[in-house]
C-alpha cells in the first residue's frame, strides 16, 4: 500500500513538472525575438532541467546520487522562478501566465523539498 502512495506521489510530481515545462514553452513563444538567446533560452533550459534531473536521479538507484540530482532539480526550479518574475516585470508574461507558473513552482517546490528531506 505504501509503495502505491509513493508511486502516486511521484506520478503527480512528474505530471506537474511536465505541465510546468509545457507552460514555460507556451508562454515563451511570444517573448521578444531579441531574447531568443537570452531569457527565452535560459528559462526553457531551467524548466527542462527540473524534470530531467528528477528523472535521471531516480534512474541512478543510489540515494546519494539521487539527492544530488534532486538538489539540481530544485535549484533549477528556483532559477526558473526568478526568470518568471523577471519576465513578468519586463511584460513578457501577462498576469495570468505569471500566476499560473508561480503556483506551479510553489507546488513542485514543496513536493521536491519533501522528497529531499526524506533522504
């Protein structure tokens, strides 16, 4: 029973991360063209790093390695959170996009931090 709850938790977390990275990609489509190699590229890479490091960490099967990848994932989440704030301040993201993305970063961050604390 406990394993099912853990699987459900990790499935939900991956689903939220997937939603997050897709919303980042959708939201950055209308960023200024001069930002393609700047903020657009950086926020996309940071958002992808959240889920990719999470997945890679669990694939490694060792707690110390898992912890390292989860810390990288968490750091990338914080990086992308600042870039969301920056993009909103520069009017690249509207209020609705900003609120949705910020809400997702809070949910994902709390869940990731919970996993890290258990290790």
